[in-house]
């Protein structure tokens, strides 16, 4: 557990949010697939400090009953059909599946030591869990909720993403300064790819051709060709590049630099960094609206979120949220950004049309991750 998290858990309330969708009675003639479809409009928030997940209805911004999971939940992902949320429990080394139709947790699935990240294939058949303590990735069969044999990767895996075609999972190994590609058809790891110092996050272009890796230790971004698994020249961004997001068009990569209080836009065609955009004191996370118009940057220190226009690369007025915000997720319709405030035990909804914050939603202690049903 890092120092920031220790502080949050020691004396400060935190937030976890999830939304319970509106139940609609199925029409008698509806096909089985429609009758079993997961409820829409729920944000699930992993509450690291209270060992729960909080569902929040995105229609009403009301929190449902907390769902008990494993110890220290730190990451969450939802299957493409929206039926199951998988919660990564860092402490016990397990993953808890939650049925989104009932908000009931199933039996925990044992994975590796210290799991920190999860990604699900586009077909929804496999969830891949990065285990930072054991240097492995554990595949989970979502049909059976059974863990398959772990795959050895590099030291301290902290992030994972899967190509749009579902053929390769890329794992960031912070301890060894590498990225490991995994063939999802065979669950075999390829040779590790050297990147910068302390890689922390990654994002894959919508075309699936390039993986961009943010290196917190070297303040750079490393592009990797998915065709060759070769790294290109590092792109200098700002101090402590710790978060990264790509516009839906794939034209621009935005990198949050925690040490310099900036966001750096990178042109993916030229691989040149543009002028840094001042956003706050300690930018920690970033998310981009589905229409690609706005990047929302979470400032962990000031308790603000700064919207950045992707058309002009200009920062707008910051939006005040809660204490120690740590992550942001945007609804599929792009209307609302939800921010988890780790030290105030709340989630703040922001209207993307007005950039105004709504009333804080009470969740569990130390919310650490948010995922929203498709």
C-alpha cells in the first residue's frame, strides 16, 4: 500500500460509488437475451477502506446498498454485456464477481499476490488480472468464474490493457521497467519490451496499432508498435507522467504529469509533444468524453477537476470536488463524469454540459476505482 493510500485510510473518510439501474419488467414477448440484460446506468465504486463496492444509479445519483467484497478492493471492470462486475481485492489476492442484475457478490476467485489491475477481452470471455506481488497475470474464464494458470510477466505489474481486436493483452511492469505482451489465444507471454523508468499506465490507440506507456520515473511516454512489439523513441512529457488517455479519434494522447502540475498533449501522427497545459498541483488521473471534446483531469492535492478542451488544448475553470480525488469515470452517453474522493468518502458527479458539480454522493471509505455499466 502506498503512502497516499495509508494516509487516506488512517484518518480520512473516503468514497466509493456505484449505481443501481432502474428495474424494468420484461415484456412477455421479449427474447431471453433481452429479459436477462443487465440494468443500465450504474456506476460501481470500489471502497478500499470499507471492503465494499457501492452501486450508484446514474439516473438519480443515489447510492444503493454496499456490496461486501474482499479486502482492500482497488480495481474494477465490467463485462461488455454489463452483466458482471469483477472487483480486484488487493489484500487477500482475490477477485469478486458481482451480478449487476441483483447486486449480489459471488464466491471470490483466488488469483496472485497483490492484484492491482484488471481488463476484460472485448468478447467478454476472459478477465486478465495483474498481480503486482507475484509478477504474474491470472486469466479468469468469465463463463465459469474459474482462474486459469497464472502467466509470468515482469516485476511489479501495475496496469493492463487489451487491444480492440482482443488478440493481445499488454501488461505494464513497474518494477522491471518493461511491458509484456500476452497472446490471448494461447495465454503465452511474449518477450518483455523495455520502456522508461517506472512505467505506471498505458493506453492503446483505437486502431489497435500502438500502445502508449506513461513512465512516471522518466517523465516520458513510450510508443510500442503492436505489429512488431518494438518500442519507438521515448517522448518527453512532464515530471512524473502517471496517467494517460487517448481521444476516440486516436489523434491525441493526453498525459497527466503529477510532478509538474500539467497535462501534455502528444500528436500521435508526429509523436511530438505540444506545450504543457497547466491544470493544478498534482494531476492524478484523466478521462476523455466519448465525443472526444473534453479531457477531465483529477488533481489529487487541490481537490479539483480541470476540464481541458481537446480542440484548443486550453484548460477551463476547475471544478471543486471532494478531498483527495483519485479517479474519474465518464458515463457512456458522455453526460456525467463521476469523481471518487478518497479522503472524503464521497463521489462527485459533474455535468459535462455545464461543468458544474452536483451534490456529493456518500459511499464507502476510501473509494479507489469506478466502473460504469455500458
